[in-house]
C-alpha cells in the first residue's frame, strides 16, 4: 500500500529532541543510559499498598514529588519541549510562529487532577484544565511559540508514533514548516492500579523478551521532537522515511497470537519508505515484557525478516512503559543510535526467551553500519504502528 | 474515481443504545464504545466490498474517555479493587478497537481528542495519501452526569459516523474546509 504523497511533498527531518524520564533530565542522560545499558526502574513508595502489584516503576525526577505537584503532565511536557526547542533554536528562529504546529501524544493527560478531585484534595484550576488533553495541547502550543495547527492524538501506546506521523503530514500538506511533537504520561495510582487489575505488572521489574518475563513496569516521561521541513534543517538531521499502521481486529487488550497485524504495519512502513526488509539495520521493539506481547512481536519480526532479522532490542527495562510518551522517547533513542552508530541493548534482559529473535541484543555495542532504523509500538485496541527513520 | 464522497452517515443517542440488539458482548462495553459501535452499525456498510484490510478508522472523542475514567476510579474502593474490564476502556481510542474487532477492519487508525472535524479531515487525508481505500470518521461525545457534576460540564451521550470513499457519487462530496461538512459536524455535535 504505497503512500501517494504528491511528488513535491517535502522530506521531514528531526531538528531537536528533549526528554525527562526515569534515567534523568535531558537527552544526555538518555544517551548515557543507552551507552551503559542502565535501567531507571526502582522502588517508589507511592506505590506501596494493596492497590498495586509492585512498586517497581520508572519514575522521572519531577520537582515536587511527595509534595503538592498537581500538574505533572504539564511539567514533564514543558521540560521536554524546552530542551527540544533549544536544540532546534536555529531552525525555529527562521520560521514564523504561525507556521509552527504542535501535536500532543498522551493517553491520560493530567489524570492526577481526577484523583485529587475524587479524593477532595486541592487541585489548581490549571491542573483541572489539563485533565483534558486538548486544553493541555493548546496551553503547550501557546507557551512554546506554536501558533499553527494543534492536534491532540490518543491511540493507546501507539500514540507517540502516530503523533510523529501527524506532525510529518502537517508539514507535507504544507500547513506547517515545523511541528513540535510532544508526548507525555505521568505515573499515577489510576494507571498502576489498572495494570495491577489486569495482572500485567512484573513484580521484580520488566524484562523484555526474557524467558522469565512477567509483565510491564509502569513509567513516566515527557519527550519532545521538533520536526521540520528537511530543507530548513541541517543536512545531517535524521529523517522520517516512512510509516505504516494497522489493527489486529482481534482483541481489545491482547495482541493477536500470530503477529499478523504488526507484520502488516511493518510491511506498510517498508513500502512507504520504499525499502526492502534487508534495508533495515536495527529494530527498536515495543517490548513491554508481557508474555503475549513479546511472543507476538517475535513472530511478526520472523514473518517479515525470516531468518535474517536485523539486531533487535527494547527500552522498557530502561524507562518503563511510558504510554503516550513511549513512541517518542523510544524514537529519540533511535535518533541517538543513528547519530552515534550505536546499537542499544535491552536493559534487564538476562535469558532470551525461546522464539525470540536470534539477533536480540542484550548488551549495547557499536555498529559498522547503522543507517535505517525501524521503530515499533503496539497497543490496546489492537493498534500497531511502525516508523522508519534514518540518514538521508 | 478521483473524488471523495461521504457514502453513508448516521447519528445515535443513548436511547438508541438502550434499544440496540448487538449481542451479549455489546452490553459489556462502556457507553462511548457502545455509541460509536452502534453509529458504525447504522451505516450498514459493505465492508467486504471495500476490502477490510484497507478500511481505516478515524475517531474523535470530544471529551476523551473522562466519563469512563471517573467510573473506573470511583470503583477503586469496591471489592477486588478497580475493574480490569473498565480499565481497558479508559482510553479515548477504545471504541476503535471495538469497531475493528466487530467488522474485522485492519486499516490504519487515528484518534483525536478535540473537535469533530479532525476525524473527518484526517480520514480524507488517509485516503488521499493511499494509506486507506475507505475510511470511517466517527465522532463520540460522552459526559455522564457523574462526570458533569465533577467538572461542571453539560451531560452528553451521542455519536455519529460517516463513511468516506473514493467514488464518483455519494451523499456528499468531500472538500477540505467544506461548509456543508462543517455544518454536518455541528449538527452531530449539537444533537
């Protein structure tokens, strides 16, 4: 299914990145974690108690945790946007604000406000406003010099990849020259109790693709990328080369057992990037650490790549599952990998599961060739997303 | 075959949900998913003829999933804690999954929290880019009385669906920024 983009549609490049996550503030902290295979998962006393299966989570260094922080979603998104805009300063300086858009990716926005309202705890007007994701998007756009189109995307755990696609489409459609794509979800009792109810949490911390894996670890992050018309960005900027999406049409909370839906999304992405499977040098997997997801993802990779699967790893043992931020922070990891020609490992993976790709990376290492990367995410509702990025 | 046409349209309310007979699973869905699923059902679309792998779904949930969020969180003190079933519907995009499962639609999906016109415009662009052969644009707005009391909004429970196809004729030709379509969205929103 080839994209029928007009021949003069501009290429889209990544001009800046910003992140706050379980491994610290700033892209530099993510790069260090990638280089050293560090895990940011740790015990957090907020999640002690009978509502929670485990207190091992990926908590970001938010100011005010344990105090009275009532709008963590806004804080995480703002920090990430500040860094991404600083990185892209020269590109953004040449573009009028009316030609800068913003796409927000989130699943729960500022769900902290709902918990506070339900408990009768203090909650500021702004925090209540950000319980809804579209006012959060509007406020972030107004505060960050984006007077162009604003969208708020929420497609479960594929939200980040879809938000990147939407940002690129706004540029290719000619309604923006740059788009701030920001993803955020914060740790909440609401979400951790929900995954506990589904018995989906690994009590010792998630171990993607491990034979003993027992589920995911909730995480939180703010992650932002500045997309820009490639002719306005530095020549060396990493580009979005293609994407594909699909639905399993199978189950609301579980992936298809045979991986056919995700395989369809990957094939659509390859077709859109006009690449054969052998054109991919590295796959950054969704890798939640749940038994069914990782098995399904392994089958999908086998269906597309056969016995010649490129190196594969997953980042959720490093960051936790950051939901609406996951696709964006993991894409930033891919950008760093491409810039450094460095293959990330899979933190917390010890014994690869039977059926996992033979090319699964436990430890990180340098790569002789790393030009094209495939990023995957899947989510509740059977949604699958695949994004290909790389050098020009 | 270069024009996009809306070939089917529907509007449903909570009363329609109460009268619906869509099997036992339907009763287990949250209200937003019930409304959205019923709106698509009322289109009576021939998905076999369209090619189910190439039918996309674009959904706008004007109030996100906040009503279901509130119901789920209000149940946290119950026996066994919060409901795992309800937790699965605390995503604005949950209705997309239900529509895809019922009609076995494997095309691309988009979900927005915001104005109804987002879904229609993006559905059209999915077809124009060649990512989908046809696309459902679904609008859903649910504010239960419990949520309305909490956040001072007006209660609402309605959904609408449009089927967009590349054809020579249909109910309405799609044009970007079309005032008739904007009026249709307003009608859906105000009903």
